[in-house]
């Protein structure tokens, strides 16, 4: 059981959470609480936490630095035999550019991992995908790409005695591309947006995918 918990914590910490008009490079950190339920050959997790993001994004040929803080939540599933874990995460953050311009970031990530160091609670490294919206006063910028991350955690007494609970931290880096303006201009329609998300949508939990689409099209983040 402890092995599967460690693997799932790693995937949580990775899954946070930026074709081509420009590039984005960012790094961040996350603190999160994870609650786990176990069912025969699989374990289900739900998590929520706080995140920080810093980095730069290329806008109209200009490199703009930014920093933001916010929240994330999501769910995951893990095979207790293979330790293969998939997590789906929604994120929302607000901050400013280095010039003081307000910036709002929202979107989601998917991450898959089977790597973990079972002896130290050092959770190794892994990769994931992300799709984010950067909202500035005069424009919406859509970015997607790859993520890499590492994490660690500590078991704590659970609020629900039928579960296990972990308090964890992680660091991650994002590298990706800015969607071209002619593509981004169509993304206020659900059908066009779904075509640009970088995942097999059939792998997403239906309810969480609906929340992701609503979050991107409408700037809200409500944890169910």
C-alpha cells in the first residue's frame, strides 16, 4: 500500500500545473494534500493544494516575464500492482508581468508516472502535458506543452480513518508553445477547444473534463 501511495503522490506533484506563435518557459512549486481510497487492484485519489508559477512567455516577438500564485485540485487513479498512475489536475492562478500588468492563468494538466524511489519518499522524475490560458487585459493567450517534475511527501494522520493522507511538495518545469492567433481566435467555442487539448480526451473522467472546459471558457475554479 505504501508503494502505491508514493507513486500517486509523485503524479500529483507533477501534474500541475504552458502552436506556434511563440514559446513559454516556466517553473513552479506546489504544496498539496492528497487523500486516497483503496479498491482491490486500484486506488483512487483526490487532491488540492497551492501553487506558484514564474517564467516567461513570448508575446508578439517580445519576451514577457511573469509570476503568479493560485490553487489546484483534481483526481487520479493508480494500479496497485504496476504502480502506473494517471492524474488529472485543474489550475488557476493570478499575478503580474514584470511590468506590473495583471495576468490570470487557468487550465489543466494530465500526467502519467511509474517511477519512484521507495526507500526515501523521493519520488523521482516524470513527465506530463498541460494546456493553459494566459489572460491579460488586452488578449487571451493559449499555450500547451510538456512538463517535468519531482516531489516528496510525508504521511499524516487522515481526517477519514478509512483513507490515507499525504502532505507533499513538488517542483516542476514547463516548456511549450503559444497557439497561433488564427487558431486561438476560434477557441471560445467548445468544439474547437476540444480539438486543441493535447490529450486523449476519452482518458479524462467525464465530470473533470467538463470542469476543465468550463474553466477555460469561463474563468471559475470550483472544487466539487
